[in-house]
C-alpha cells in the first residue's frame, strides 16, 4: 500500500507469484516547473554532456541528436508531462531515444518530494521519490530528482521499459533487462544484475555496490566505477556460484523468473 504522497511509484500488495503492482502517475506540477522551463534548461545542456550520453548507445537509430526531441516537444506540446514519454518515442524501442529522457529529467532540476496520484500509464515524475520496495516496473518511468527504494528494483518483463533518474538512485538490489539511466550516483546495497544486449545501463556519477553482474553481453557506461567491489562480465558458472544460490542459476546465467520471485519475496539469494 502507498504510504503518503511520496512513498512510491509502484506499491506491491502481497508477496509471491500472485502479487499485484499499482502504478502512480504524476500530474502536471503547479508552481514549480512546466514544459517551457524544462525545454529552456535542456537547450543549455552542453554539447559535451549530450555527447557523453549519446555515446552510451551504438545503434544509429538511438543516437538521434537531442535537439530533435526538444524541437518535437515544442511543436507538439503535451497536455501533461507524462506524455513526454510518448512524444520522445511513443513507447516503442524502434524510435525512442532513452538518453533524451534522462537529459530532460536532469534539466528540470526539481528534487523536492513529488506529489503523485495513481494511474496505469507511463510517468514523468517531477521531484524525488522514496518508496518501500520491491519496485517492479510495469511501464516507462522518469524521475527528475532522486529515486530511493527500500528494497529491490526489478524490470525484467518482456516489453519495452525504461527507468531514467535525473538525480541519484538508491536501492537494495537491481535486476534489469531494460534501459536504466541515472544522472547522479547509483548506490546499491547488495548487487546489480543487468542483462539484455540492447539496453545499456548508464550512470553519469559514481556507482557503489559490492557486486555488479553483466550477463548476455549487457552493455554499460559508468562515470565512476571505483565504488564497485567486484564486476562479473559474462561470468562462468564458478563465479556465479560464489555469489548466488545454485537454484537461481542456469548454465552460466541467472534464471530470470526464479530470481524475480526470490527478490519479491524478500528472501536471500546468496549461496547456501
């Protein structure tokens, strides 16, 4: 259940295979930011900064100049900020520019606690969020400020998703097969597991985590990885067995469904 207006974007009702997720949508903010101010600030992002984010993507279809999204948003201004996600790609992986959304989130520069309401749509949330986990994403989510989750972040469903955080990200664990873009630092208590070859894991600031695991050739770009104790890049079976319960492992990989159920239930994932 949600605990006040700033407790979370998604709340889990019950645990285990039958859990349900509720989604929160942000309304157009009043008095603190609007589309015009976001676009104005975004126009001032330096070419060097834009290039840093663009270079996280190798596919030419995802390297479209940032100005193209700004021009489109000025031509087709959305009625509410949540619709920015549609106008920057309409929710399809063949035309979306994930790093554009990350830069727009940073440009808003709003980090105060967000006022939010429930919905089932993609969300562009102006402000910071602190929620009780697990946070299991069911739709694209952009947060302009910080995102803190007292639990794991999970985005492994077989549909296009995106998590873009303008500020810093904190969580107990991250299990991701989708685009993750963080404008500030990323601090994870237990581990980061990323997989899927076409969805980069991008952090502009410092990453702090005891373990980072990239499987299935997951690409990544980290501004400062000095806070990571150990990185396993396409690890072998022995490396995985040092850190995870054998029941969660396949042949040199991690079983998605088994890991998700274990994380949602709040049970240990380490070797027995």
